[in-house]
């Protein structure tokens, strides 16, 4: 009996000590982040601008800037100017803004060759640690891209685990740093404004929306494919996206205008929303506008001896969104609708052929005709793949068939 009582007492004591230890462990684990760092103690980099070092900032703003940007650089040359747009969070001092705080941005720059070395130098211009988790946009000037290609510019950002692969990458023919100083009408930071504008590519047929994120660029580079970067321009405090730059083997090839960009998206079946305008053949000076709602394509290669050609079948559905001469058209009759459908089909065909010729002139297969040949005719592809872009693709032919269905002509006609 006494033995049983002693065992019960020891069991209770053991359970109490076990409970105390568990409570201590939970208290340590759930008591908060002992090494936490407040948001106000960080500088978040929102956008990155990369320029050629000997252009723009130093020449325009005097020798003082050059002296600040001159740090001890054991190896390499001053090839690039690296600029960061920094989001600065400061606590609010009034009761109405309590909990929200005020936000502002600033821009810091330095020159060098190694991106990491320049980043460490930029840390010397900041009183808080730089964080890259929220980088929205990387802006590259074409002068910097032509200087050494994409590899030395983007290699660090592909390797850095802080930077998200959904970060947008754009190119400009001006100075990239100027876009960091731009004040959008929305009041947000320009890095956020540009990234959000690029995400609206489905509503702009002039902006390439495929394979333009940092991760897509990395994949294209690894597979030795062409890289497409959206083009951004700023004039008189107005920023506009349109057109694109093409890179082959990570080297800058050239720019493609907005019309060819639209044709490339139609060719690749990537257009989900577009406006196709054309002149009314019966009424000079009157414009007709077709709004595209859905779009499917089928590309197939054909081989006849040494000749390679492609057929492209396109199906498009949409509405007639605008008819400046509509009072002189009877859109109730089927034959009039068919005439409009044929007009839209001809405009789409012309746009695609224009884009196809541009790519052939640049000797860049920007719409993946080569991979189609590899799938359908692998033996032929093995024979021509080493000189596809330079010799074979510029001589291929494209036969286009476009089927357009007008589903509606508007709420009132």
C-alpha cells in the first residue's frame, strides 16, 4: 500500500516537472522574434537602374558625383552606373496617421563593374541595410546592354535568392536612372508604377507579355533562346511602354516597333485582348475598329526537299467596337458581316507578315518556329539547327489562313 502511494507521488511530481518544462519551452518559442528588426529600420529597394558609366549622371551633375561614386576597385573598370530606388518608411507623428506612417523614395548611385561590389559600396550611402525582397523592376539602358550583353548585367540578380523571379525587366534608349526619378500621376513609386503597367500587357497589344520576367529570361538564356525585353520611353515627363528589344545569345540585336510587337503576339497566339483598326474601303477617311475577345493559332511546318515552309491557321472572335461610317452599313445582313470579317482577316494577315519579315531581317526566330520544326521533323531539325537563325529561317515562307467571327456589332446600331 505504501509502495503504491509512493509511486503515485513520484508520478505526480514527474508530470508537474514535465508540464513546467513544456511551458518554458513554449514560452521561449512563442514569445516573439528576439532578433526582430522593425520595417522602419530597413531600406527596401523597389527598382534597379543600370546605365553605362560614362553617360548621363556624372557628366550632367558635375565632378562631385564622380568623386562620391569613385571607390577602391581592385579589379575591372568603371563600366556600369548602378542606381537604386529606395522606399523609406518613417513613423507618423500625428494621431490621424498613427499606424500607417509616411512613405518616400530616394535614389542612390555608384559606378563599377561587379554588381555585388557596387551594392556594397551603395551600402555606404545608406544608414540602414538594403533589402531586395521587394524589387519590382529592373531597368536597363540600351547603351549598357550593347556594351557587354545581358550576362554581366543580370547574372547577380539571377543568383540572388532575395530577388523574386517575377521581377519585371525593361529596356530604354535613354538613361535608366531618370525613370527612377519619375513621379507617376498615381503618386506611387515609379518602380511600382512600371511593374504594374507591365502586368496590364493583356490590355495593350503593343507590349510583349511573354517571357519578360527575370525568371523567364533566365530560362530563355539557359535554353539558348532569344530574349525579349519590353521597351519603355520617357519624354516630357510622360512614360510609355511599347515595342520591344530582341537579344540573341544575350547580345542586343535591335528594337522592334509596336506594330511588329502586335503581329508577333498574334502570330504566337498570345493576344487575349486587342483592337484592330482599318480604313473603310467604301468611305475614305472613316475608321472601323474590331475588338478581339479570343484567339487561337496552329503553326505547322512542311518540308519539300530542301524547302521549308509553315502554315499558320488563326481563329479570332470579337465584336465590331467602332464604325465611324456605320450609318451607311447594314450590319443586320449576313453578307455585310462577312465583308467586315474578311476585312479584319486581311488586316491581321498583313500585320503578321510584317512582323515575320522584321524577325527574318533581324535573323532572330522570335516566335519559336524552330521548336515546331524540331517537334514535327526532328531529323530535318538536326540538319539545320546549327545555322537556323542565320541561314534557314530568313528564307522560310509563311502561308497564313485567318478566320474571323464577328459575334456582335454593339448594343445599338
